[in-house]
């Protein structure tokens, strides 16, 4: 298999019409990407927000669950209002704009020669679909990060980190976490939990996250986005683009 060719395998999901595509890539290419990842991850990872626990060393999903549980317990104990907006992206890996990726790699301090190597590996990328034990004709892939590539989770984290850093830069709409700081969100890769004390704050934050996400071609899955409310009589829904 060529380094710039992938074999796309369809993985069935819950609904009959839904599939998740996993791209099988060449073994030598994966080894090379592991070397690249090891060289660039340390410096860039140190710049990621502490709120992000996905695909990071010594960070687990259970860390975020435990933190969220403590936040809820404190809200109940102190009878303070709490809004938690669970956000999920629609076809996240398949939607990322590559031009944005190259800019963000430079923004997070990845060396130019490594950026060029990664960019070159994406130029001319082709895929064939595995169907019925046979391969289809090759077709060009011009968008998204590669499913099955070792670099893809890290590249996606950079995008999510920039989105959340940009959309919460004012730091005014989170919950009080320490005497000096607010906590705006808890993240595990592309699964976000936005935190606020009031409906108005959550509405502003959700709209900001949606707008910044759309600027890099990521769309929030409205059907999978849910809001939990504690100690509040507010029944108004949180809307995205005017939709509930």
C-alpha cells in the first residue's frame, strides 16, 4: 500500500443508515508518523488548556467525570444554580479544514519543516473503499484529518483547543472555581461540557462556541447537544442558530 493511499473500512453504528469510516494506512507510514508525533507533541501539548483531557498523557475521561460530579455536588450543597451544556460535533474528523490545521500547527510552535512534512503527506491523498471484500476505484480526499492516522487525534486537539481558547477568552461566563479563576468548560477531545451559573451566560457561551467552531468548518450536532440544569426555575431552552 502506498503511503498516500488509504483503504476505507465501514464500521456500522446504531442506526442502519449510519457508518463510521476507519482508514487503514500503511505500516511504514504509521511508524514515520509516530516519530513526527513524538517530536512535536511535547512542546505543543504544554500549551493546551488544562480543561482538555482527551488523547493526553496521564489524563483520563474519568478525571473529567469526577470533576463534574464534584461541581454538581457543590451546586446542590450550596443551592447555587448550574447549567451544563454537553456539546458534540457533527462528523468532527471529517469536517476539519486543512488550511486551518497548518496555521494552527505553526501557531502552537511546531517547527516549519515538520509542518511541511505533514502537509505533504496530505497532498494527493487517495482512498479506496473496502466493500464486499473488494476495493473500489481510488478517489481524492481533499478535506478532513485522516481516520486511523496517529497524528489525527493530536491535530484535532489543536483545533478544539483554539476554539475553546478563543470563545472563552473573556472568562466572564464560567463558574467560580477558585477565588481568582472561573472554570468555563471540561473537555474530552471533541466532547465538551460548557459550564455556567445562569441561562443568559450559557446562551452567550454556546453561541460563541458555535460561531468560532463554524469558522473552522466544525458544526455542532444539535441532536446530541443536551443541557442539564440544577437549582433553577428557568425553563427556556439554550438555542443554537435559533434552533433548540
